[in-house]
């Protein structure tokens, strides 16, 4: 049974940093792409970072230069380092594991950027 669990969210002031973790189990983690999405109240879920099994990354312009996705295949874990956070980054952040035509999602972790 594949499981994906996020952690590391919280309250941070504008300009601060947070590092999210995504732990996967029940699968050979290192051969599949991983993504981070976020969903703010009243908005659609949006992709904020992706990493292939070869380590190639992609980001939308809204977070490029501020967010960094990485993975540690030995620990079956992906990370999202978020720097220079802004109030508009406030959202629930979700980890997404893509296995062929299947998507596995975690429960999400809340990130709130506020003074």
C-alpha cells in the first residue's frame, strides 16, 4: 500500500523560511517523479515544484528562485525548501507521487505566512 505523508508546515513571518518533507512508503521511490502542489482557500490547486527520478526540477515563475525541491532516495523522502516566503504563499501544501497513470497524494500540511 502506497502512502505519502507531508510534514514541516507551520506559521512563519514574511521573509522567513520553512522546509517541508514528504515521506513515501510501500513503493520503490527512486524511479518515480515527485511534485509539490499547494491550494489556497478559494483557489485551485497549483503545482509549485516538480522533480524527476533523475533529479531534473521545474518551478512556476511565482516561486522560482525562492523554492527548491530535492529528494533523498535512500530515505524515500522529498523536500521543499521555501525561502523569502510571502503572505500569498499561504496554502495547504501537498506532496504528489506519480506512478505511471496513478497519482498518490498526502493529507497536506498547512503553511501560513503572516506577521
